[in-house]
């Protein structure tokens, strides 16, 4: 049997092929992008009221009403008087706009009704109220 000298050993080192690992990383990246939810949250935590007849809904935007009856959309506090113009801008981007109104259970129900009414007046046909399971 022939012995290899030191120079021949250095020349015969194996290279690691990175292509399969890169392929797997891209496949995982695509999987996580596709499986994530693209709902733009309101940015505030609300205690939703419980409802036994609630149905899961999909929406692009969430308008939250907190305990102090302040409106939140996309992490920003907004005045209820500016909501119609904000909705018109959102409708300009997407004609099939769906909105979920997440009102705190301790907030004023009149504010909730006013928000839903303003959404419908602006032309949003798919407006839902967020609830939780009892």
C-alpha cells in the first residue's frame, strides 16, 4: 500500500457543498413568509367581550377602542373625527377592505356603534366586532 506524503494530503481535502443548505434556508424562509398572518394589528391591548356565537373572520385592519374610548389603528391613536378620512385612504388602496373593531368590554358601547357606523358610511362593507370565547 502506498503512503501519501504531506503535500498530497493537503490537496485531497474535501470541500463542503453549501448549495443544499442554502436551498433549505430559502425553503424555510418561504414557508414562514407564507404561513404568517398579514393582519395589521391596532397596537393596543383590549379586553374583548365574550361571545359564544363568535365566528372567525379575516381582515386587513383592526380598529381598537380602549377603556378610555380612544381609537387605535396601526399602533397610532386617532381622533374619531379623522376616522372617515383615514378609511377613505385605506379604501383607495383596497376596494375589498375588511375591518375588525376590537372594543374593550369596559368601553362605551356608543363609541363602538359610532365606529361601525362611520366604517359603513365610508363604504367598508365588511365590518366585524372582535370577541373572545367564554
